[in-house]
């Protein structure tokens, strides 16, 4: 018998988030309800329309306009999501932010914003759902290879992704008692808007595409995923 899961994806308006949302519409993902979360924008509205057109197999699309870096809004919104859709079985923490500048140019408020979106957001979603009695089947935290090796000009982004990698390890140890799998995924160079900010002169056609990363996420959510070392899955072209 097919299992109908509820999945939630952040940063779903474009890039890896959008590609993953489309990937989870396929029957093998066994998703019955798909919650897509992103800041309100024309891109998000367009993605939601695209998902609803593509959801021919009856998957319910629930769109939530939320800036995961806004803790007050996140704490207020999570109970509403849980009340509407019930237990979230699959959580993909994908939302990301950065403003790459040299150390002496880093504005502390911007550093805080980077940490709020890339670290506090995933933590807050997991903790607030746990407080609602949620039992996850799997959590996927999308980090980056930039969190494994520091790079000039990427201090805030690299620091935030390093923190997410480590936080994923702690989540894995603490939540495995409940049967939850925690996967940390670290993509390398991927043709997203965020990558264009980090490397504006790079030809996006020469690097990995968001759909490539989404396929790996699809594998991790499937039966074969449990046999892959999930400590930090590096995805490179």
C-alpha cells in the first residue's frame, strides 16, 4: 500500500527548492500534501501556480508566505501549518541567504540575517514542530560545500553552512530515538540565483543544475536513502 506523506519545503520559490517541490510531485515520492514555504514574491506565486498545474495525481499544494529568517513570524506560523496539514513527515530546510563581501566590509546586521535564515530558520522549524508533537520521518538540511572549506569573501555564508552541518549531526543523534532520519546535503556549484550572487561571472550552463540536486534529495527520501551515509552527503558535478 502506498504511503501518503506530508512534505514541507522552504525556499520553494525558485532554485533547488522549486526543483525539489516538482520532484516530490512524482508518484514514487509518496507525497499526498506538499507545503511550500517562501517569502511572498512574484516568483513564489508563479511556482505555486506551476505546482498546482503539475499536481495531476491529486497532491494537495499548500502555499505559505513566510520569511524563515523572521523568528517571530516563524513561531506564529508553524502552529497554523500544523493545524492545517497535521504531521509533517518530510522536512526539507532549503531556504538560504548570503551577501558575499570581504571581512572588513561585513555589516553585522547582515551577518545576523545570514545566520537567521540559514541556521536559526531550520532550527526553529524543527523545534517548533517538535513542540507541536510532530514526529518526522526524515529531515533534509541543505548545507553547502562552502561550509566544509572557508573561502575568501564568503565568511558569513561559509560560517552559517558550517553551523548547519554540525547542527545536523546533533539532530541526527538526538532524533534517531524517534525513528527520524536526518540528512545533511552539501551541494557544490549549482546554477541558482544565490550562486549568481556568489560567483557572478560564472557560466551557469557549466555547473550543476537545481534539478540534479533535487534528484539526489528524491533518492534520500526513498527506500535506498537509508543505506547511504547521511552525515554529510556531498553533491558535485
